[in-house]
C-alpha cells in the first residue's frame, strides 16, 4: 500500500513534466548484480508516461538530484535553473534479499523417493518520494514491497543457485506494479466535462457532471 505525507499535485505547466532520478539501489549487492535499478526505472517511466506525464531530459536530473539531497539534509537546497518540470521523483530500494535452502533427498512414509531440491525466496522493498520543483519540498511518498518463491530439483547442494537475477527482477517489478495505481492516480491529468445534468426536486437541488479522463478511461460522476 502507498503511504503519503500531504499535498496535492499542482495542475499548471510545466507540471506535466516530471524529472525521474536514477534509482538508488541502496548499496545492496543483490540489487546491483540483478540490475534492479534499471528495471525499476523502466517500470516507473512507463507508469508516469501512461498517466499522461512528460519525462524531462535525463541529463538535467543529476543537478536537480544534488539540490534535492541538500534540501533533505536541511541545507535549504533549491533549484534555480530554467523551469523544466513541476515534479522530481526519487526512487530507492530499501531491501533486496535473496535466499536459498537445500532439502536433501529422502524416502517418505509411503516408501516413495523424494528428490533433493532447492527452495528460493526473494523480497524487494521500494520507496518513491515526490518533490515539487523548484521548492524541492517532499509532498508525497509511496512505499511497497513484494516477495517471490520457487523450488527446483537438484542433485546436490552445490547445484543450488547463489542468486537468481531474473527472479529478483520479477519481484522488483511486482513491487513497482503494486504502486502503479496509486502513482497514476496522483499524477493523472485532470479530466474534462463531457456533459452536465441538473435536477430539481422538493427534497434536493443540485447538479451532476459526467467527466472522463484525458486518455478516455472510465467516466467519473461528480455531484453537488
């Protein structure tokens, strides 16, 4: 589930532009070996693009990232360059675990031989922080985690894999997929009015508007 501080996304240009920093892999060797940062960055790019946002030039991200880190440290960092975006997004991997367990072959109570196997487990946790530009104020944070497991038959314990990069990548994408709806709801462009209806009656007076998002997804009904 996503958690947040407070604040709502602005709605004026250049807010449609978003700067996405390269994913911080948190110093985890497993994340580095599985190249999780690149996989998460790709998933985040797709999520925000589908929400109708324009991704700012990646070459500008490093300067903005340094200023954001200064702001986080309490040194009053601020972005003073040309207006390039309304938001900056920083993603960090806070856990990237992979474990294995060897189960030797045995004969069960019914007399059947059970092959040796290795059991694998993975867990990835991610946080996505949203900052306003140029203030570099953190206004929203999203958190999620995902886990995975599988087993395979082996001959000996030495046949167990030290790590399975593909399994970790799938787990990382599952963690980001769990945030997809929350992120898109936050960054979604405002809808436009398709039609309006008024009603009057002895008990109530008001109006109802039929709205639909810019990408023609499901309509929303709002009333007063």
